[in-house]
């Protein structure tokens, strides 16, 4: 059974649509930074499903302190906001432009970071 659509669902949807329309003109990096800020708003003060996210992070990482689990939750909201905006505006760029605006980390750098975090 599906939960009924609420006013907050509509507010989230139309808020995001409006933000994407406005951010298309700023470029991928600036728009992504603003998306990150929007995501942070989802965590606090709006608290969009915050209790669910915090509970799931604590369940996934039971050894973490409450403070560390909450930091992961905030970073998750920021990441969601950033990637949502970036994904929404990326089609504005041609195939040739994408490599100039989206520079992924080299695979070696990611592996090195992961190895350091496990120590």
C-alpha cells in the first residue's frame, strides 16, 4: 500500500524543480555547491526524514558515536543535494563539454583514500 501524497511531497518536488531551473545558469560546480546547501537544509531545519536516516546510519555502523553517525547523515544529505542538482543540469552540456566540467577523481586516489580510512 502506498502512502498518500502530502503537501510536503509537493513542496519538495516543486522546490527542487524551481531550484534546478535557476541553477542551470551557474555552471556545474557552483550549482552543485548550492545543491549541497539545499541538501543540508533537508537535514536541518526541515528534518526531511532525518529520523529515518539517522536510525539507518546507526544500524549500518553500530560502533559509531551519535556525533559521528549524525555527521555521516549530514554528509549524506549534502551529497544527495549536490548530486541531484548536478544530475539535473548535466544534460545542458554537450558530450564534448562534460569532461571539462566534470572531473572524476583518479581511481588510484580513491583507493588510497579508502586504504587510509581503514587504518
